[in-house]
C-alpha cells in the first residue's frame, strides 16, 4: 500500500467520521422545513456531540463491562465498514478486498448486536423493550438485506460492491433491468426503516413508540455521545451504499489520486443532500405507520427483493 492509497484510506474514514453528523443536521433541518418550522442549526449534532463528550458517564448498578465496551466496539465496527465499501472512490481501496457485500452486512449486524447487548446489560425495562422491538423488526429486515445482496450477486456474478458500481455505470441495460430496479426499490424501503425515516405512530406513551432511542435510555455522557455518533455513521454509510451501488452510481472520478478522491467527497455529499431532501418530503407526506404494521412494511420490502431474483431467473440480466 503506497502513500496515496494510505491517504485515500484515511480520507474515506474521515469523511464518514466527520461528515455524518453534518448529514444528520441537514436532515433534521430539512425535516423541520417540511413541517413549516425553522429547525435547528445544521451544526447542532456537532454541538450535541461536544456536550456529550464533556460529560461523565453514569453506569447503572448491576451492569457489567459490556455496558461500557459494547458501544465502543460498535463504533469501531462502523469505522471499519467505512474503509471497505464504496464511499468516495469507485475503485477498491486497499482494505476493500477483505470483505464483500455479505461481509459488510455482517459488520452492520455486529454493530447492531453490540448496541442491543449494551441496552440489555443496563437492566432497564424500557431499554430492554426497545432492544426486543428492534430484534423483532430485524427478523424481517435482515432477510431482505440478504436477498438484496443475492440479487446483486446474480446480476454481476460477484458479491463485490465495486464491481456492481462499475457495471451499472457502464451498462444502461443492466441499470434499467427489472432485477436491478426491483432490488433498488427493496433496498430503498429497507433504508427508510433502518435509518429511522419511516414515520411511526406509537398510539400511546411516547416511550412505547421509540425504536432507536429506546435502546439508549440508560446511557449518558460520553457513551451516549458515541452511540449517537454510531447512529449518524450508520445513516451515512447506508445512504452512501444505496447511492453509489444501487440508485446513482455515477459521478465519482475514477483516477486513484488524492485530488480526485477529495473532489468525490463533494460529489457524494451533493448526492446525499438530494437523497435526504427526498426522504424529508416522503416522511412528511406519507401517513404514519402503526408500530405493529412495520412488519407488514418490511414484508413488502422482502417481497420486492424476492421478486427481483425471480425477474432475473425469468428475464435474465436484460
């Protein structure tokens, strides 16, 4: 690995690490605009993160080291994902060859599992409720993700996201194939649920309608800051993969230079801004989903993913 490759590796990880709070701030601001509110500053997540990191962490009585270690390990998992999936380069950077789509999905699952373990270790009933709810929805979301990866593999003959990116940018027939369009739709529906952009109605106490935040009730101070940061990085990574591999793989400069990689950060963020704007409009216009109906929603996503594989079996790649 030469100096340029090392620099691009660091730059890609820094992009996810430093710009994920900004993306969350822009998303919150745009959501406020769709609700005719001014909304917080786009830099509010940075202010919140600085506040959390200055405060001490309170550890519940009876909890073990898992409560403290698990969020840190999840942070490391998201940071590792940031250097193995297409973020600011359409070509593999040095560590990208260590995992494929499935490996990246398993890393996301590992980070989620660590967060669940930290919630359960707190001993809080509300945190356990949030964790169990997340697991029940993941039972429908994870199969969708696996089928999505399988559909990508049958299109390209490989499970490498960089190969998928290169194929879709060079072949309009592959991009417009029923298999690709259906699998992109399935991943988009899953994306709405995974990053918390699916409007949910609790029909009761606010705590019982919480999904992501329900697992964080007992965390505070630095650990809460890390967990919030984890959520922002997860959103950034999933959105970047959706855009660069599925929906909009074009626009990234392919020359392996530090300058082109830096320019690609702007290209990526422009795509992310457009996506978050669209998500804000969707979130504001669709009716709220009852909590018990989320399984039906995820089942629709799974059905589209299955249908994409059948489309390939019947129609082929064209």
